[in-house]
């Protein structure tokens, strides 16, 4: 039997017998992402829907001064509530999202044809209230427009006179592009599952083996260290890919539970998404496997390796965080940067946008090149005399 | 047959080995005696090609370790100072892993494993996972996997370290049996009684150098001491780091 395969097989068997590795690599790692993603998106979507469809509650102070206005509001999905004693304080303390105050002289002003004033109290730093404020403002504007048109017509004038310019907004965004933020985290969840899948083997096969003092006897066998390393990398890679595949399966299953159709969005978690995502992740998983093993080779103990690798897991969050804050336009060169390219491709795939062959080739080429470079460095470290000697 | 010529090895400014030469012959037990920190483990590590000497050469059965390390490793059975097992594998699986790495076929692997499990009296632990093994059981498993490819030359670094009296006696019997089979046995120790009781030839190392070599009688004659223990102390210059 080939020595590389012997090492590979032994690492797989040994780690399949470790409950901690199984739980972390094949259960928690693959399921964490899909569960979080589905949970978060469902929450976001249902909250968005609630806001637009549900009647909003508006505390109104002085409702008795403007019965017609209040009736209009009620007809347009506003539930009138009694106002608190100190409206300003209540809004500032975030006890109320907004308060509408109608002054006592409202009726007088209205009747004499002057501009009547109502006060809308809100806190613009409270983003949660923004959509309610916007809806109430629009409803009040509509009332104002309607009353104004009626007054003009009563005087025999055309309502068009009072509005020389009308702005017609034509939003060109698609539901997919509006939910960009929603998807910025998705590639990270996939990468995370691959990282978690390989992490325990990377530590166990290098830092762990040295700590348990079994690396020195292993190196006394007539097998080149690079071949031993190859077997260990293959086992780590296999676990990482298994974790990623399970994660994609879980996304495919859980994606059905996201109520995307309610906001007219298309989410593609089907076989095509899974296949292309798996392909474009291949070089990144290989790169991660080599990096994890390289870092473990430098660590003096299992614990130390675990600390370093946990920090390494934060690195793939960078493009996700960056693209969420600064929505960059995808340039061709970005597809040649490992991590960034996976991020872009996965995001495109899930939005059912096309990924060109050239983009995919750039992603694969640069990824495998980077992985090969790190693998070469790891092989050099494996050759060092210090590696085998513990303590 | 293991021949060592003028080995040197430094770690930074520390000269761990500074000129070690000796030969360990087939059918003999050669003991490497020296106080702790004398350079025994480093010397052995260069023998089984874990480390490359700064200067000097190692030849096993006439093969130069510098030119064909894999051929040398194939001819060596090694029980290093580090003897960690894979605790999620059974004793037999631990041995089989090394057999496959040595390139043995399935049939040979099985017969060699069975033979070693019988010879080392470890049938009761063969199918058990090695997690929770006693020190003696661990050493037995480590020896079995070191000898699975039936090597002509055997290197053991402090083989009785941490063993109780019964296990130590069993180990000594086993070393004598290996000698009877005509193998070349080389082991290191800082325990004088053990070296005196077992070895055909003794190489005394202190401060990275060979300070004396020969049979027990040679060493006694050389120092003029009738007592071997006194002879060692005289050779090394102090009794620090030695155990009776």
C-alpha cells in the first residue's frame, strides 16, 4: 500500500473514533452556518413584512382637535393610541417610537384656511422607528394633498396648479440586490464550516501528535516526511470537504424554509449552486488545510495550536465585513484573490446571477497556486529537525 | 552492525555531541552509558536519521545514513525516548500502522504482529485501545511496532525508563533474546547496574565525547578499580547524573 494512503487512512480512522472531532467537524461546523443564516434571514424578512403590512400604533396628543384627520389616519392603517403625559421624554427614552401632537389651535387655523401645523416627535437615531415615521409622514402628506386639492377645486381651480412638478420614482433595484447585506455573511458561513471541519485534524495530526510524543517514532519509518505530510493533509482536506458538503446540503434543505417568495426574492440553494460553490471552494479549502497544518507545526502544544487557529478563523470574515460596509463593484482582478473571489462567486450564485467561466478559472487558478505555495512552505517546515522533537 | 565515526552536533551555542565514535556489532549488546545530558539521546537521534550530524558519519550494515536514509531506517528498529501511542487505536492497530509504513504486505503484517504479540506476552491487550495503558503495556506496544519489520539492528533509548521491577526483568530477557537471534542491539542508559548486567560492550559518554569503551573487564583494568561502579565514576570524573 502507498505510504501516503496508509497515513491518510490511519488519520481518518483515528479521528472518526474521536467524539469531539465528529461533533465539531461533522455536526456543529456544517449546521451552525445554515441555522444562523436561515434564522437571521427569516427574522429580517418577517420583520420587514410586519412593518409594511401591519397597522402602526401612533400615540396622538390632542386627537380631539382634529377628528377628520384622525379618521383619515385610521382609514389608512394607523391605530390611534392615547399619548403619554411627556411625549418628548417618552420618545427620548425610547418608550415610544413616535408621537403625533395636534395643537389646540389646529381647528381654528384649518377653518380660516391657514396652514395648520401638527408635530411629529421622533428620534432619528433610532433606526427601528424609521419606517413607522416614514409611513406616518406619507399618510399626513396624502391628507394634506387631498385637502389642498379639494380647496382648489372648490374655488374652481385645477389642483395641478399647485403642483407644477411631480417626481415619479422608478426604482431599478431588484429584490436580490436590495438584500445584499443579507447575503454578505453567506460565504463566510460556508468558509467557516470548511475551517471547522479541518481544524481538529490539522491540530491532531501535527501539534497533537508531537504533544503525545508519537511523531518521533513515526519519522523513524522509511517514509519521506513529505509523503507523511501529504497523507495528513489529505485526511484534513477530506474532513474539511465533508464538512463543507454537509453544510451545502443543509443550506439546500434549510433554504426552503426562508420565506423569500413573500418579498419576491429568488434564492438559489439548488444543486447547481451546491456544485459550483463546492468547485470554487476547492482551492480555498486546500489553502486553509495547508495553512492550518503549517500553523499547527509551529505551535508547541495542542492548546496553543487551537488558539492560533481560532484567530485564523476570523480572517475569512474580512471580505464579508468589508463588502457589507463598502459595497464595492466587483472588478476582474478581485476574482484572482483567494477568499475574495470565493466570496464574490458564492454571493452571485445564491442570487442566481451568472458566473462566467473566466471568473471561475481565475478563482481556481489563483487559489490552487496559493495553496501550492503554502503546501511547499509546510513541507519545508516538516523537514526541520525541531518538528519531531517534543519539549 | 552500526558504525559511528566522529559525530558532532550543536544546538545554537550548546555543543551536545562533540566527537562520538564507536561500533556496535551483530550478536552483541552494546550499551551507551552516560549521565543525564551527556548527549546519548542526541547521538541516537542521529543514528536513526531524525537529526543530521554537523560532522561525522553513521553507517548501518555498511549503508551511509547521509546518502540513503530510508534504507538505513528499513534496517533499524527504533524505540525512541518519545514512545507515544495512538490512543484511539488498539495495540494491534498501532503495530499494523508501522508495519504498513515499513511496506510489509498484508500476510507478513499479520504473521509478524501475531509473533510479536506472543513474544511480548501482550495477547490480553492486543485488541484494546491503547488509551489507559500502563507504562509497561505502552513500552511493549512501542517495542512491538519498532520490531515489526524484523530489523537486524535495534536501537533503544533508555528502554527500562519508568518500568517496574517485573517489567524491567522482562525487558532484559527480551534484549538477551534479541542478541541470541544474532541481532545488533544498541541501547542507552544512565543506570550502571543495567549496563553491567546486560552489555557485551560498553561505550561511556560524558559531555558529548566518548571517554571510554570496551568490555566490563577492559574498563576495570583501564581504571585499576575492581568495582565497576567505581570504575565508571573514575572515568566520568564524577557520579553526578548516574544511577546505581
